[in-house]
């Protein structure tokens, strides 16, 4: 297999690096499968509370391998999608450290994360129309939900490329930083410091409430997991610690 997916642990944060620098981390069928397997392993590891995704310099991900993409039909495309869809469907909180160009399917990979931190060399580039191919993998849905219809159309139809500052301004990235990976890890550590089951349940609820149109439905959606969290040992411990601090103040 050309390239590899590297897994590094920083405390409770798993740093996952797509690494094929000579080809700017372009996604092959094997590399996409390796990414999906790595994400699944992180979800299965009770010691992992959040995930940071990045690419080996100089790029984040240059998209799908064009040779394999050109030869693909439905089954091949779905296999290429497998890597970034595993990130999109990950139950853990995810942060993309976009340290270079995120192009085509590489943009999908960045969009699949919950939050994006953009480094100085970050570039968000849809690219599909320039290659003469229709967007795929849900790009148009993800972009419009994150950045709105106008920004999505500027990027997809008119070829606008966003740098780190523009990505933040248009809502595509949360922040930009000199060291995207370290900043992403620091952000991920906040989620990883919460009880794992609570973070997973909260992310699950946010997926549901994002599609609701009525406040009352959101109240009902959150009620059951909120009661469950209040019955947990973690909440009892943190409540006791808070009461202790208040009594000493």
C-alpha cells in the first residue's frame, strides 16, 4: 500500500495523520480503508476521548488519487468515500488540523470533522468542476450547512479558494493558528476531559437537534440523556468537588 495512516496518542486525544507526502496524502482505496480502520480503533479504545485529524506536510489532503478516481464507478467511489465518511460518522468529538491544501475529497475530509483549525498554509479548494467531475461524497450538503449557500456556490461553482483567514471569516474553520496540530489538540483536550459517555451522548444529541424545527422537540431530545448524566458517578464526583470548593470560599 502506498502511504499509511499514523496514530499517535496525546493523553486522551488520538492524533490521526494521513501520510503519503510525496503524493500530498491523496486518498487511495487502501489509504481510505486504513483511515476507516484507524477511526474505528479509536472509537473502540475506551481511553480515547477525542480525535484530531491531520495530514503529513506539506498538505492536508490533495483529494482522491486521480488514477483510481478516473477508473472508479459506484463501488470504487464508495470505497474512496469510506475514509472521510468514517470521520463524519465518528461518535467521538473530532477536530481537523488543516495544515496545508484540502482539495476535493480532501476538503470532504476536513468538512467531515466537527471543528476545523487552519494553519498558515491551509487552502480549502473544492476543485471538482475544474477537473470536469461532479462533486461527490456529500460535499455540497456539508459546505452549504457549514458556510451557507453563497460561500458554497462561490467555492464549488466559481472556484473560489479560501485561505485560513477567509475560512474563519466564512465559518468554514473555527480558528487559524501557527501550529494547527497543537492548537487542535488543545481544543480536543477540552472534549476529552469530559466523561467519554457524556461527550458521545452530547454529540449524538446535537446531530438530532440540528435537524429539528421546534424548540420543544429539542427539549425532549435532550431530556433523557441529561437525566442519565445526572445519575452518573462522574456527575456526583464533580458536584461534590464543586460543593467542596464553594464551602471553602
